[in-house]
C-alpha cells in the first residue's frame, strides 16, 4: 500500500529526457548570455546535437529566449520551471536523507574479537575509541561487515547507551612571553595526573612542555580536540597560554565537562 505522506520522486526524475532538459536549462542559466552548446554537452555528458535539440525545445516552450547567434537568456517562465523542479528535488532529497539514509546509519568500531557480518555485539568505549564486544555491553548493535580482532568493523541498528564516564580536564595556564612571570617546566611532572593526555595550546605552552621533555598528545585544534577527548572518557592535562584560556574554559563549561584550572603561582 502506498504511503500518502511519502514524497514521490519529482517529475524531473520521471525520465532521462526530463532530467537532461533540467540540466540543460541549468547550464544555460549559469552561462547566459553567451552560451556554448559544446561546453554544455561536455558538462552533462551528452552530444552537442542533443543539446541543440533541447535548446530548441526550451525556446519553443518559452523557457529560453534566443537573443542572437550563440546568445540565450532564461525567461521568467524558465526560472519558475527551474524553481518548481528544484524545490521538488530538494524535498525528495530531504526524504532520502532522513528516511532512507538515516535508517541505515553505519558507524565504525574496533572488533575486540573476530566477528562475522550480521553478528550481535555490545558497544563499549576503550581509550576514547568505540569497540565492538561480542560478549555484550550496555549498548548493542549489529555488524554490517566482518572483521578480525583489532580491525575496524561497521556497526548499525544501535540500541541502548554506551556506558562510560566523561573524562576530567586539568588546566595549567602559563604566562605570555611578554609577561615577567614564568613557570618552571618541572611543574608538569608534579601536577600532571597519571594516564592523562597532554595538550598544549600556544607557543609558550609548547615551549614549557618541551622544556620538561614531555611529548604533547594534542597540539592543534585544542579547543575541539580537548573537548572531544574528554567527552570520549579520556582525562586531559591542558597547558595553555593565558590569552587562550577563556575560550578553552568556555567550551568546557558549555559541554559540561568536569575540569579545574590550576594556579601556576602555587607551584
């Protein structure tokens, strides 16, 4: 039984001729007034003779006006026709995206053991990465590919919520190079929580880390990267220059990520 609420394919997709007619009119609109039928043919993958036939048809239907040799203009009627077909296409594509593609969302996870396609697996978070566990988990999915242990496997048909705690972010501000204050590099080893990722934001922060012989895990895009790591359950030690501190703490507050800002003067 046909679903009356389901958007039908638009008229422009009813036949190859209608679709090509639409493409030709779009190309004329984009190139007017000097229109090369050869260029249109190359752009849409048909012969020049076919383009000539379509242009003649569009002129006869008053969608295009011929202004001279090789010169054309899309009429108001032609623009209205394009808009109506484009609106129909957009509505159709929205349905495809939401109803069709949205129903077959596939994510990737690391297989904890060998799995076959079509297997029921649990989903768990390990080291900030989603893992597929045949033994189960608080969330479940079905594999859409096969994989051996340690390989990426496609998973879909999700149910439940992956159970893990948000990571904790410890923030160490460092003064700008123009500031007379300074931070001893040894502070990193005494304040950095164990098992935490090291993120640096700003040249002064990077210099402090290298001075402590510490290799940063995150150096670029730190505002997004730190938040993403914490949301995935990883603890982060963020060394940040004072001028960049506000945007980092604002993001952490917006994401409700637990964090504390240390006072470098206390060390």
